[in-house]
């Protein structure tokens, strides 16, 4: 019987954007059954008015985010503000799959954690970006998984092949234009529609954004003896979803890399990855192509006059950047087909 | 064996918005196999750069839209400019399912066709809006189906219960705000991003829009002895997808309808419809909730001071308004479950 | 000497959208000198980070909104939440020009005030829509002026000529699509960029929006013996500024009005109005054309099949809809040229 | 008498975005009188439907772009496709002020022109970016002026102080997010609203965009012995107007520059510039603040971990980036106050 094999899944933080996206994808997933949905200040409310796009769950009532409510599920997704995951994860049984969409367990270096987040470091879980070299195995059968940040996901995948193939010096520049949903659903004046429509702005400039050490952590293992340095600038642009990361680095001193070489290296690096799509030469990524999908679109070229390799990547920050990665990790954790319930097809136009 | 039972499907007009949306949905449909893709001026080109969101079809080459190419499929979707469908449909075998996303076979009245479209009337096919009273049966097993216009879909479903229940006089006012994809992918100055962003405009005002007679045709059968008159004004607003239709009519002279009565009538009218979602009292439709989904969101109230019933409906013009309706009709034509491959879950935020 | 004749102006509520727009226009006004700027919770802060577009005022420090601060100016603009204006206005000298951008003094009928706003009615001031028949004279030299609501401004001017000329029955339907700035700068979840981009929604449906009685009040005097009834539905669409109002009414029973007749009536009605621009036949209003300007764009036609006159109007809700109207009233109050410091030129594209 | 001293001005290319913006600003300019308006394929049409925001010019008829029409004016603005300016400029009297919004006369190096634009180099005119060191004097009284490209304007001003003060190596990385109006008003599929809304994309990646040599030309004189290399990546983001340029470069080897040092250098560099506004520390530029204005907003910091200086600049691509610069050059050419008819106040929100 099919029903008996479905995993029972809870989502903590179901009224926010990350939780909503996890639920959107779980509703299309054939191997799960949606159990408890919890919230903080929205506990006690019906989901319908909070997430009106999730019609099949419209009548569900949000419960408080407590151990009692979350216990008894096979899988628990945490989509909570930073700092709340550790206590919950500790109280759940060791064989429960806990997938944290927050930052608490992403960083390996306690010093980096303290510098960028403050407070004590909670620990490090399996890092949910299986497309990074060497990361997939740790996710198979894992019971504690940290979903990567949205900017690190696209930035790391856009630069990894160039570093791994020794095409560039590890002096990286990333300028990433993001939609507003990455900033969450809490009401803040600078995120009002009136403020963001018709407006492009920079923030967290100069290496102070919290995703900077995560990008460095992802790419340092690919840089050989070199020390990775990342200049990361996030931009807010007028769209709800999507990140477009423009990444560049100086060509390696010894290299005579052409645009064709670089493209070939990227194609080869991701040849077996179901969600990474290196575009044909001449096409450049755009976020609309990946809306709602788990795909990463990439392109690369060489600017000979400037002496730099330039690569561009696009993801949906809520899908592959958060909820899609979470479901992909679920599949790996449960030993299912990695692509189950996910798509590479975007919603365009 | 599963493969042998799949229907082989061709899409004519695969490089446009309607054709692209049909393909987006077919890629998630378990009972079809995608065959020939054809285009007009884009014939010979690879689909990838034209529809970069359809990754699994990126390497497909577009063929010319000819009988030879389209023949030999179980199903043919036509997403062509007006006036091109009749010749193709006549040349295809009678047992091929032909689903026309264009206007050629929607209208029953040749005079209305000639007045609004010009040229001779091609005929009338089964009208693909099964949620309208009496329309579903004709679609089961049909071999020639006309997909409704996007505005008529939402306008008709938003007003039908009020007329059918005798709550209003048939003097209807519809103001429908649409995203720009409804205007298609042909390059026109007034549809440039620079022209539509930060801009709301009215067009086709005064009963001259071609969807006016289609709305009338849909609603007249529900109006009893009354003669339906529709004042229809379409608006263009700064978004790619979605239509929000604000519809009102004078309360029937004899009626003492309350908002609760009206809501109850709508809930009852659509109680068995899997894609029509009457929101709970106090919630009003928004297009974001139905993006990419086949759902129709509705709400209704009574304005006693103005003596009018006011109802609002939201659809995704490309999904339920075009491609989703086409797939829903495919399911009915082939005797499949009507909801197969379709979802009520929208992509938000 | 010119400098000595400049009026000294204070703006209460300088950190919000209405106050910011008043300041934007005052900075271009040759006959005023900007005095105190006040705020509520932002008092003590520098204006620069709050209104970064107002560069010449970047170093100004906001003072608390008190009588002491506001006293001693020739003109005081109030851009405050409802209910705060009366106390301030009473405490200021009678010869100070007080221009209230809020709702407190707009309605003449205390019962309507109590029903839509609650609490006691503060009174009625000269109504700042000089383009309405009979309103301009009361504004010349006035010392207490209520700036109209943004929706009533465009709705009233779009329908007034049709009523005044007896072309329609006073059974009015208004559907008005607005940008988000009309909802103000207070942080609310449903106004987040992620919620409003790619989204059209209806709110305040069924005659419950507070601007409904104000539209009725403006139009009743033009309706002769008829009783004006207004069905008003506001929509939120993805843009910061602008309102597009689609207005219609049944043609008067005895009339044989053509589209040309209606257009001629509108042209004649506004022939002497510097800010009202009736477009040539065939052109329809769009909000982009009036961004930042004090212009109202109008067009009208007749739908013979539906038996209705349909008129569409566009304004910038913050300019002619709030701050521009306030400055226009300032000019009338001070006996200056009515157009001083204002423009009919919009910012497009 | 004032009228007799006004300069008579013609605008060639009045139906496009650049020409429309020049006209928007000229309508607010006290020292000019608008003469002939010309167009290519739109010649013979009335301006109203083409530029509906320019109400005072609504009834003007466009003339063909010929020498006969343009002759007899004191000033001629050229807003034409590349390659058309030289013939016109040669035919006009030497004492006519000719201000070219196109690219024909911007580059000094014929080889760079041929490589990026093709065809023969037309020549080099006074370069209309007076805020660049050494450029203003050549503009005073000039009779032939080349208005800079929009990307070079903001990129050059954002990096100039860092190079001039020796804070950085001349290995520059610029990623500039632009609104769509920079791509002009010609109808192209990839610029349709449906394609650009909800979408961020990169184009011209790898040093192939035509504005690359212009940025290099502007900055090389400030780099001392160093050879300027520019990696320039333009992005298209969903807004009509505005460019946000994120610029960075490695800190000079010998320098121990702090963020405060860098900020002080920028403040000093632009202390006397009326249109360049270096924001206070902690505030970062956003395009909304400069909409419609001639202002440039800048901010700078130092990323010690990455070893780079990062500066961000914002302009309105049509205003300071095109039409505003053109009017500023007009003022310099005619010996008027440089700020006449221009503003630093933006249209926000």
C-alpha cells in the first residue's frame, strides 16, 4: 500500500516565505504526507489567509512551535529565525530527519559564526549543496542537514568550476542582484512595495553580509594552496524572487584560457548534475527562467582585455535557494531519487 | 508498459507564450509524450534560447507549422494567430484531438465573429470551460475543442453563480486588470517594459474588445428571460501574468440578497469544482495566489448602499486562462482524470 | 526684494509619503521658504536617510509635532494620521494657512464621518478640488483647507462632466487601480514588495472604503434631482504611484448620446482648467504620463450595446492626489498664480 | 525683455526616450524656447500620442529630420541612432550649439571606435561630463558636445576619486544594474514587459559592451602610470529608469586606506559639484532617490578581508545619464548657470 510508505513531515515556520515554499513543493511530492504546521505569532490562525496560494492546506490551523507538536514526525523542516533551531533539534529523536532552512548549522568555523552572527556557535551539520564537489555523500542518509543560504548557493556553484579547474586566482568578486523575498516576510519599511518598485539598491557592502563567510567556506577547498578572498555585494532589485550573481576573478597567471575552454570546463563539471544547466554559448542566465524551479542556470566567458573570467548564475532564491534545496536534501536523506518532486522547468514569462 | 499508453502530442506555435505554457504543463503531465514542436518565423531554431525556462526541451528544433509535421499525433495543440486553425484542423484526421488556444472556434454567432474579428466565421467547437453549467459533457471525448479567452474565463466564472441564482439583473460591468503576457510575445512599442512598468492603462474601452461577445455568449444562458449586456473594460497593469476581474451588477429588483446569501450561492455553485476556490468571507482574490496554477479564486459581496452585487475573480491568464484550460480539456477529451498534471497551488510570493 | 515676500512654511509629518511629496514640490516653488519639519516617532532624526531623494534638505533635523514648533509660520501643511489635525489647527492663529492632507475635515455629513471613520466629526473645511464646479471660489484666500482623498480626486473629476451635462443616471460604478504609496509608509506585511510585485488585488470591496462617501459628496450636487449611488472598488496594482479610475454609468434614459457628444462635453467642462487634460479621441489615460505631475488625464466614450458611458481618469496619487493638490490650494489661499511651482509634465517612461 | 534672450532650440529624435527626456527638461528651463521637433518614421505625426506625458507639446507635429528643418536654431539636440549625427552637424553653422546624445563623437581613439561600433570614426567632440577632472573648461562656450553614455557617466564618477587619490590599482570591476529605458524605444521581444518584469539578466558580458572603452577613456587619465583595465558587466533589472553601478578595485599595494579615508576622499573630490552627492556613512545609493533628477548619489567603503575598495553610484540613466547631462552641457555652452532648469530632487517613492 502506497500510503504506508509515505514519510510524515512537519514544517516549523509555516507562515513565512521559506516555510511556504517548502510546503508548495511538498504538496507536489509523491513520498510525503504533510503533518503538523507550526508558527510563532501566527499560531492558532488558519493557513488560508496567510498563504492563500496553498489551496489544499487552506483550512489547516497553525500550531505553536513546540517539541510536543513537532515530535512524532519522520521529517521536520525548520524555517525559523536564526538561533531557534538547536534547542528543537536536540529534543527530537536522533533518527528524525531535521532539515534547517536557517543559518545556525551552516558554518564550520565558530569564529566566523561569532563574527557575523554573534552568540555561541550551535554546531555544524551536513551542508545541503550536493552539487559542490564532495558534498553529496554526507547528505545520503543524513539526519541533520543545514540548507545553504541563497546567495552562497548561486555564488558557489557559479565559481566552483573555475576554481576547481585552476582557471582563476582565488580573488573573487561577486555582485548578486536579489528579489525581495530573500529578506523575509517581516514588515519593514525599506521592504515596502513603494520602496522597492522602480528601485535598485546596494546593502551589506564591504564584506559585512553574513553570507560572505559561507561562500568562502564553500570555495576554499577548491582553491588548492590559494587563499580565497571574496568581495561580495548584494543588491536588491524590483522582483519578488530570483538571484542573478555576476562573478569574476583574475585569470590564473599561467593560464591561456579562452572562453571556449572555460565553457567546456563548466559543462564537464556539471555534466552529471540534474539541476545545473550550463547554457549554450551566447545565452546568458536570467532569473525568470528558473522561477519556481530547482534549476541553476550558468554561463561563463573570458574577458581577455580585463584579464578576468566572468561567470553568471541564476537561481530562484526561494526554490533552489531554500525550499527546493531542502526537498532535494530530503530525497537524499531518505534514499529517494534526488529529483523526486522537483523540476527544472521554470515559470516564465 | 507505461510508455505505450502515453498520448503523443504536438504543439503548433511553440515559441509563443501560449505554446510555451502548454509545454510547461505538458512536461509535468504523466500521460503524454511531447512530439513535434512547430513555429512560424522561428522554424529551424532551437527551442532553448526561445523558451529558456523549458530546460528539458532546450535542444529541440522547431519545425514549420505544416500538416505533414503535425500529422501522426494523438493530440495537436494549436497556439497560432487568429485565422490559421481551420485549415490545419480540417486536414487532420477526425479522431485526432485538436485543441485550439486561439479564437477561431469560440463564438457561436457568425455575426458576432464578423463584427469583432472580421472575415468569415470558421465554425464553433466544444467550448473548453467545463465549470460553466452544461459545458463539461460536451468536452468528454471531444475531438475539437476551443480554449476560451483569458478574460472570458475569469469574467464568466465570476458572474455565473449570481446570474444563475437570479441574484442580479443581467446588466453587467466588468473591469479586468491583466498582466502583459495576455498581449502575446510579438514586439510592440506599447508593450515594452519601459512602457508598462510603473504604469496602469485602459484599452479597448467601450465594448470594442473582442472578448466582449464571448462573455455575453457564456452568460446569456444563465440569465433566464433577461438580455445580458456587458460593459467590459480591460486594463493593463505592471505584471507578466494574472487577471483580476472586478464584476458587478444591480441586485435583482425583487431580491433581498445579503453578502452571506451571495457567498453561499457561490460556494454551492462551485462545490464540486476542483479548480474553483471561493475564498472564505473577508478574503479577497489576488493574482499572485494563482500564478502558474489552474485555480480560479473568487469572492463576492453585496453593496447595499449602491444596490449592487460585487464579485472579484483571479486567474493566471496563461495557466487557467490558456494553457491550463487546454490541458484540462485534454484530460476530458482523453477520458483521463480532469485534474491530471494540473495544480491548484500557486507560485507566491 | 523677492526674498522678503516668501511665505514661511512648516510641514508636519515630513517623514511620510504625503509630507515628502509636499516637500518635493515646495523645493521647486518660488514663493515659499521651508521652515520647520516635524515628525512623530522619527523626531530627532536627520531627514537625509528618511527621504534620500530630497537632497537639499538632507541635513535637516526633524522636530516633534507640537504647536510650539509649528507656530510662527505663514503656512502649515499637515500630513498626519487621521484625528490629529483638529487640535493643532485650533491652536494655530486664524490667519495661518492650514492645509490638511488628512481626512479629518473633508466630509460635510457628520453621520457619514462617524460611519466610515468612527469618533466625533471634527468639522468641514474648504474642499481642495478647485476643478469641481463651484469649489474654487471658497479656496481663494482660505485659511483652512482640506486636501481631497486621492481616489475621490480622480473619480470625481472623471465623472463630473457626465453628471453635470445630464448624460448619465447617477448610478455610478468606479473601479480604481492604485499604486501602493497611497497606503502610506507604515510597515505592513501585505504591502511588502514581495506581496505586491507581480500581484493585483482588490480590497475594501462593497462600499466599505472610506473614500466612498467623499465621492458621493462631490458628485451629488451635479446630479440634479437624482440620488447619487457609488459602487467603488479599489485595486492594488504593482506600481508605487498612480491611480487609474475606470468609471461608468447607465446612459440617461432620454439621451441619445454618442461618443463624440460625450467627448465634447468633457472638453467643454474642462476647457479653462490648467491641470485637466482631456485626451484626443482614440487615446486613453495611463498613469505613467502623469507621474510627478499635477495633471489629470481623461477620456470618455459611449458603449451603445451596454447602454453605458465609460470614462477613465489618471492621476498621480501623491501629486495631484495629495501633495500637488496641497500646493495648488496654497497658491489659491495666498492669491498666487494657481499653477505656480506645479507642472503638467509627467516623468515617463 | 526676457523673451528676446531665450535661445531657440530644436530636438531631432523627439519621439524616442532620449529626445523625450530632453524635452521634459527643456519645458522646465527658463532660458529656452522649443522650436522644431523632428523624427524619422514618426515624422508627420502629432507628438501627443507618442509622448503623452509632455502635455504642453501635445499638439506639436513632428517634422522630418532634415537640415532645412533644423537650421535656424541656436541649439540643436541630436537624439538619433548611431551614425546619423556627423552629416547633420557638418551642415549646421559653426556657431550653432550641437549637443549629441548619441555615441558618434564620444571616443577619442579611432581604433576603439571601429572595434566596438564598426565603420569609420566620425571624430571627437567636447565630452559632456564636467564632473570629471579637467573636463568642464572644454565645455564652456563649446559648440559641439558629445553627451556621455549612461553607464560611463555613473561608472566613471563612482571610480574617479579612488583612482585620482591613488587608493586603488587600476584593475576595475563594474557591475551595473540598469532599467530598461536605456535600451531605447524600438520594439524588441527581449525588452517586452512580459520578459523584463520579475526578471534580472546579464548581457554584453566579457568586455563586449560598447560602453567599455568609454569608461576606460574617462579613467585612464586619473590612473597615473597604471594601465586601466575595466571588467564591465551590465545587468537588466525590472524598472524603467535608473542605473546602480557597483564598482570595486584592489587596494593600492602601499596603501592602508580605511573606509573613513575613502569616504573623505570622495567628499573632497566632489565638494564643489552641485550634482554629485556623497551620502553620509552608512547610507547606500538607490536609484529611486535620483529618478528624474540630475543628481549622482555615491557611497564608498573598504573591504579589508577582500583587499578591495567598493563604491556604489546611482543615476537616472535618462536624466543625468542622458537628457540632464545634455541640458547641463547646454548651460555650459551658453554661459548660463550650470544648474539652470535642473534639480537634485528625485521622484520617490
